[in-house]
């Protein structure tokens, strides 16, 4: 499991400023953090490579974390870390 260090506020807000990334966060907000969503379960109207770019941006900003299980990669929100650092975000 890869977990990045806590992000600064500007990085978080820049990552959340894109409508596609905001939609990813909305979908992840509806899932259980312990299970997350597999990349194929996140429904987006963009190409696979564009979706990968947006997921990477969120991960690099510290908004999401991921784990690999076999050939699948699961992503979830880092709610606790974000809430601790930026309450109410």
C-alpha cells in the first residue's frame, strides 16, 4: 500500500479544482475506506489514460491512497488524514 505524506492546502485545492477529479472524489466518498473502489468501478466519461492521470494527481496531492491486489488497484479517500489536517474540507 502506498501512502503519501500529508499535502499542503494549495496542492489539495489545485487537485480538487478539476471537475473530473472532483467527480472521482464524490464517487470515492460513497465507498467504504477499507475496501475502496477498483479503477474499473469509477465511472468517468474520459479515456482510460486520462482517468489514470487524474487518479495519479489525486494520489500525489495526498487526497487518495491505493493498494494493489493481484491485477487490480483499489483507491480510497484519505479522509482521516485530510480531516485532521484541514477540518471540514
